[in-house]
C-alpha cells in the first residue's frame, strides 16, 4: 500500500468518517508481530495494554474491532506473499464508488 501511495495510484479504499480513528489506532499499535516463525496479528493482551496506555480505545467493541482489523491485516499480508494473489483493491467483490 505504501508503494501505491508513493506512486499516486488509486487505492480504492472506503472513505471512513466516524471509524477512521480505529484505523489510526491499528497503525499506531502495529497490526502484526514477528513470532519467530513468521508474523501474527496483535493479540488480546497487546490490544488491552495499548488501550490502557494510550486511551485511544476504551469501549469493548472497539477492542474487538481492533482485534478483527489486525487479523484481517495479517491475513491479507500473508495472501500478498503469493505472487499469483489478487490485490484486495482489484478483486471482483470490490465495489467502485466512483
């Protein structure tokens, strides 16, 4: 994604108004961790410590959403390792709002 942003390519990402802070929180937390065998999403204890230390998330549903977002990020990162995979922004299930 960073390469596409640098090249000014369209990302076809949804516009977020109310929930944009959760994306920012995920990026500050760091959605993935190295576990010696590869990568894994941030786990519950890391999310709880992040929430307590930063105050960026305070509701239970926000922690659940952050956990799911980190899991989705890790899944897509693994898919991206396959040279034959289709990027999320190019999949047939993508809805173009333009």
